C-alpha cells in the first residue's frame, strides 16, 4: 500500500505540470449521478486488471469494487457520495483507509477522453476515471 502512495505522489507531480481547468458543478453532476465509473488509481484506464468500477447511485450511495471486478459484480465496500459545489466527496468504510482516501474530496479535470480527480488535500491526482453509463 505504501507503493500506492508513492505512485500517487508521482502522478501528482505529472498532473501539476499539465493542469487543465476543473469541471463546474453543472457539468460534474451529470457525470456522477446514477453513473458507473471506470476508475484507475494508477492512472491507466487501458489496464483492465487495475481498473475498478464504482456505482454512484442517485440516492447518494456508492458501491466500490476492487480492480479487475466487472461492473455489476458484488460491491467490495459501500458508502456515501455527495457533491459540494464543484467537488465530489465520498466516504467508504474501509477501502482506501490505509492510504487515506476512504474519505476523500476531489474536483474533476478533463484529460483527453477521460478525467482526473484532483485531491483537495494536496492537489495531487486521486485517480483517472471515465463514466460508463
């Protein structure tokens, strides 16, 4: 898990060099509400083994799956999500706790055909993501 922290720090440095504008709430809300996201904490959504699928349900619940588990499979952890203006926040019970992102808030930034979630605590990348449905 320490390696994940190191990788996130390196991604943070790379993303800082290529900063783009963050999405306002009117663009972020339809990307999140009732959608499933492909998520890569290592930043590479083309690597199916390291891609996870999370459901951001309309009622504010989130279903987090571990990497390499397909959409619709059993949730590894559940919690809540909310939008606070231009910021997406989630709280999970255990997933990511050792690395400090089980409770996190971030802003979405376009990155080609995908997006990056920018961690509000340190300005680094939380993950790459792409809405699926």
